[in-house]
C-alpha cells in the first residue's frame, strides 16, 4: 500500500495480541496472533507472528503500545524500527498502532509491563519484524512484502520451518507460481491464521539469501560422494578418437579404434555438431556416431545389474542429414529400449520447457554370467532418410540390492497398489527405465554428487507441484545420518538433509493434499520410490508426524510414520518405501502420475504435517521386453519460433 491507497487516512490502527498458552506440560508451544484491524475500513490484515518480517504500509496519526507479559516469555520480538517483546500465558495485551517512523529509534527490550506512544506518523512504510529467541539468540525471520493495492503479494519460504501464511490486504489476491503458470488463491485471510500446532524450531530463520548460501554449501559437501565403487565404469564419447576428462573426473574414451567392440563400423560415420551452445557439455555432446544402416556395440561386463545411459544432442552433423531425420530404435538383448525414437522431437519439447537439446535416457538391465552387453541402433523403416545417432554411452555397475534383489532368485515383491493386496514381483529379467529422479526440497545434484553411480537428481521440485498452499523447505546440513535401515549408497546424503513439508498451519494443512505430478508414458507399470528422513528436533518419537500417502489417487499408506519405520530411534535415519502401480489410459500417450501427502487425524499425530525428501520413478518393461514409449507431439510453429 502507498499513499494513493491510504491517502489522508487518519485512524488509530489497532493490534490485538491474543494470548495463548505458551507451553503446556508436554512442552508443546504455540504462537500468539497479531490481528491488525483498521476500524474505519471493512478490510483487515491478519498476520501471524510466524510469517514476519512483513512490510505493511500505513498512514496514521499516532501509535501507542500497551503490554503486560506473563512470567513465561515466548521470546518473540516485534520490530517497528524499535523492539517490542511479548509473551503471555494467561493475560491479553492490547496494542494501538502508531509510531513516528521518520525518526527510527532502538529501544531496549521492555520489562514485563509498560507503555509508550509515538505521534505524527508521516511515512508510507510501517515495518513489522518478527524475531525468534532460540538459545538466547535473536534470529530474524523471512520477509513478506506487500507493495501496493492491486499488486500481487509474493511469498517465499526460503528456510526450513519458517512460518508461512497468506497476507491479504484490501482483497489483494495471493499468487503462487508453479509449473510456469500463475495459480490464484482466493482463500482470503478473514479468520485467525495463527498456527494451531507447535512451532517447529529446528533451524533458525535467517532469510532467503542466507538460506540459499547455506544450502549451496551443504550440497557441495563430499560426505557421501563415491561411497560405492562400481566394478564396471564405461564411458564412451561416440564419434571421438581420443580420451577426454570431464569436470566430475570421469574419463570418456572415444569409440574410434576403441577397445570396445563396434560391430559393422564401416556402415557408420562420425561427425561433430555444427553448433555447440554454451550450455551444452562438450563431452559427450560434441561428436556423434551416425548411420543410415544398423550398427551395434558390444561391451564385456561383469554379471549383475547395470545402469545404461544413452546420450543425445539434437543438432546438424552433416549437410546431407537433416536434424529431424534422426529417428531410430535401440535394442539390448531381448529389450526394446527405444522405438522410432525422434531425437529432435524430444529435444524441442525439452527446450520449450526450459531445458536444452542435449539429454540422456537411463535404463537398468541385469547381465547374467558370461554375457556381454550389446546395443543395436536401427534407423526407422518408416522413412527412407532416417538415420541413427548416439553421442555417448555409459555403463555403470550398481549394487545388486539397489533396485533389484540380492537373493539367489533375484526377484522381490513390491506393494502393488490397486491390486487387492497382491504384490508385484520384480524379476531379474525385467528392465527398468528411469523416468524421474527428484531431490525434493533441494537443488540439482549432478553425477559427481551421487554416491558413486553417477546418477542425476533433479531439483528443485517446484515445477512438479500442483497443490501447495503453504509448504516449507526444512534443511539440516549438520545432522549425522545413520544408514542402518538402508545402504549408504541408496541416495546422496543431501537428499536426506533437505525436504518439503506442509508447514505449521494445522487448519490449512487439513484442507488440501501436498501434491506432485509427474508425466509418464501410458500403458506401463511403474515403481515409485519415496525417500524419507526426519531431521527436525521437534520430531523425535513415534506419533509426532503421521501422514497419508496417495499415489495416482490410490492409498499407499494410511499411517506413515518415518520414525516408526526406522525403529522408533529418533531422527537422522534415512529410509525409503517402494510401490508399484499400473498407469493405464487407453488413447493417451502420456498420463500424470501423482504423489499426494495428507496429515493423519490429530488423534494419531501431534503435528498436522507431512514430509518427503526424494522421489524416483521407474518404468517396468512389458512381458515382451518393451520399454519404448511414444514420441512427444511436434512443437507448434509459434513455439518453435520461441526456441529458435
């Protein structure tokens, strides 16, 4: 708000502090609510202390403060360029707003009772700052800023367990940006938005900039990098005749005169991409092997499950080969990995979504004794000008129990949702394709940040959120993780030290599901792996945080309790849960697989909240060995102009 909104508005704005029980016998604490009311107007601002600092713009004649604090102070501060301490266990404090902000003062914390008045406010800005006292330290909270009437209120939750709520002033509409579209939240704050459950105090709220800096420092730690050493580590820079070292320390060997068998090499040729955008890695995307005829690779590897990654860069490599004619199939043994796969269609769609024309496809295949891993590239027979291409090939061993089973029969049963309690058996002769791997609540983790298998963890997860009223991003960079429920190579420690949860507003949390949506190919079965780790000091025992899990609207868990899953021994113990589901929708190329979380009834959980640290989604090969899905639709000409 500015003067054009509150021009010559002379009021005595009132803030009422509704005292609450600060701490009960169980040590559960609640926050009081600030209600800022403008009696000469119908509109009101409702501001819970937890979301401050907030900037509220007012114009008034005077401000007076009256307060009386109980013996048990919560240690909250209100800063109007002065300080105000409050905390009331039994009594109520009434504060009339008004202060000369043109002459900032710094007042020492008050005694438990008193009053003061400031007159002649001639400013357009009235700043409210909330600080939280933790172990004697006063740490500023995150900032919420209201700019002017008709503007959007932008809210960010940049640090874990910062208190998040909507500020609605003069019926301004709160907007949240997800999936590159604007979602309007019309739930006006007309009632108490006070957090109705204990404030989670795990981490100090220090602001967006500090959050980002510390998060980046956290993600640069090398605690768990390369905790697993693969037996097979093969990196082929296709079309190159020399070795190249990438920034993550991997050595990529060229396939020209290589020790790796390239069958029928005379039928293929090598070329460099005509252009190399600055955002595209030089290795392995500068050179490619191309052919209008079928060609194959054969790799000697040890027995066991392997990651197989195929790298592609959509570009012009030869004046006689059109970029759009790179359409081909890829097979490995009995598995069809890609069928009539169009590199340009995939790249154009990725670029339209903000990505680039370089990408990879990751598969999991199990090699038996005395076998070789063979790859065959076959140009499409649907068009005479089609050709096959590949820029890079990775083959990396994985532990036998990472996704498959280390039992003698090599199979394991999965919780098969919607199948009347009957499990789905994942067998060693099933192949998988990695569809999504997300570091929920965290940032992008490249191959060098994985546990030794060079997996890529995408982040942040905002683009996948479809329902998110007030979620927050808890982070704990210092907790020592205990890997006694799952192996330490399951996921990077950074995945288990960041998360997304619903926040502290009990009423709001019960009103919606925290939901992610992931695009997958229709008519396949999928494995959904959800990663969890409790690391907040308020969550210490069974029953503290219990929630429901829904996958594609099917109930996967009705009483998810991470601490109970890990044996009731407290925080810092990572674990995951695997589920299988059919995604069948005839006539559709793609469908949306949703993961939704909802708080359990307060009868079973102290906190009305839910938590998720990471997601992995894998497509399971069909009975005939097929993993190939359809190509995306061509990008519209208008959108192509945006790309070009």
